[in-house]
C-alpha cells in the first residue's frame, strides 16, 4: 500500500493542502522487507495495478531484495492508508482508502498458485488482506489451502482491523472476522497476535487485563495460547506481543511464545533472574509496523539455526520489534547484528564507531 503521513507528529488537517510524506507499507510487505534485510529469500504476492505508482513500490521492494515476480497486475487501484502519528495522550490514527483496490477485486481464480508456491517452504498471511473484501478473503483462504496441500508451513498474524471488516452487511465486523479466520486457522501452524487479537478474533480473553488502561497480565497469555491450540490441534506455536501503552510516546514492549513441542511458554525480554521484564520504550518515533517487525523477526529466527530454539527465537523477535519503534515508516530498516546487540544487553543507544 501507499502510506501517506504528515511530517513529524502533525495532523492531516494541519498540513492539507500542503506537503505530506509518501512511503510504502502494509502488513505482508513489511514482513517481506524485514526478512529480505535479514538475508532471507522473501517473495511478495499481491494484486496491483500496472502504473507508475506501483512501479515505484515494486522497485523499492526489489531494492531490499524482495522477490516481486509473482505480483498479479490487474485493473483496480493501489490501496492507500493515511496515518497520523500520535503524541502523549493522543494516540496514532489510521484512515484506510482501499475500496476498489486491485487486491480487493482479485478472486482466487486469477492467481497462479502453483507458480506462486514453487520452492516455498513457509507462507505468511495476515488477517488484514481478507478484511478488505470477499474476493480477497476467498483468495487468502485458497492460498493457505494450496500451501498445506504442498506441505508448506503456514503462519498467520491475526491483525484485527475493525475499520476494514465491512464487506458483509449481514454481519458485524467482529463476527465477519471471526467467521473468515475460523476458516483459515485449521491450515495454520504458527498463530501470531497482539494482546487484543485473541479476544477480537477468537473470543478468548486474557484474565486481569485491560488493554485500554495499559494493564497487561503477561502470565495470563499462556492460558490464551493453550486455548488456541486446544481449539486448533494443527497449531504448534502461538506468539503474542504484549504492549503496555503508557502514552503514545511511551510503551512497554515484550512478547511470549507458546511451543507445543515443549509444552511451555517463553517470555522475552527477561532479566538476570529469568523473570519477564518488558522493554521500556520512552520516546517512540513510529510504532506502526511494530507487529509486522515482530512477525518477521520470529520467522527469521525460527528459520535460522542459531536462533531457532523457542527462548532465543522470541528474544530475537521482541528485540527486532523494539528497535522498529525507533524507525520512521512501515519498514524496519534494522540488520541482524543490531538485533543481536540489543539481545546482548546493548540498549544504551550510544554512538557506534
């Protein structure tokens, strides 16, 4: 998608008519960009119009090392979203303009699934694309079904976006999301979500937690994860990010990974006593894309021998996404050695010479 944002922390009504910053973003694209920057082979699949705007988007992804060869070009438009970065007690806000976008119009019969999945061993999808339209929802389901037929590992970031689930007049947005994702999850190996997604998408609530008040009972999310794997026996891992929002500028950040093979939950970061202690992020530059950077970090770790044990994998994912909060824009322009430095305790932000 195209991301349009005012400079710094201004509001749209302050800058229009006038200058705005245009960059690229979107859940799956963000994950691909991060994976490519870590040195992984990442293929981005979507439907886009064939015009100068999308040529620039594709060039940006290619420049990062993302394979864009399987993008479907068809009629429609490029989806846009507008973001106002929040400050203090004013949270960030997002306005979507995705109606009649190419990806919302493309049905499953338009994609060449065999070619798309050729040489693929891991597929990552999200709950954002199926929220756009019925056709996008059907295409997303067809993709995960084809992937499982080929023995591909599938991860899904639930990513509930209440402003998007509006394409069925007979269902509320939350009921529509639950219905559609219930069709997808039987094909998923790794479920990823934030502290609210399990409740919104699956009607599974963490005890003693009030997200809007910034109160997170981290230990309660092990029970959430166990309920997910009890409901979907195919799921072998559940990762949940844990964000305590003190203000728009100050968040505490961590996550947990439940691993079925070890029947254990792993939290990160942890202190010298092995207890969970979240990162204190006191001066957020941009939190949009933080969840995508977490997903990408986790996928990279699980596919890299030195990081793939559960405790190290979740540590890597949390550190990578913590660093994303210092990066403006959707893409996480962070390299592996920077993540490893934070994992090793180098959190001072001192100049590296």
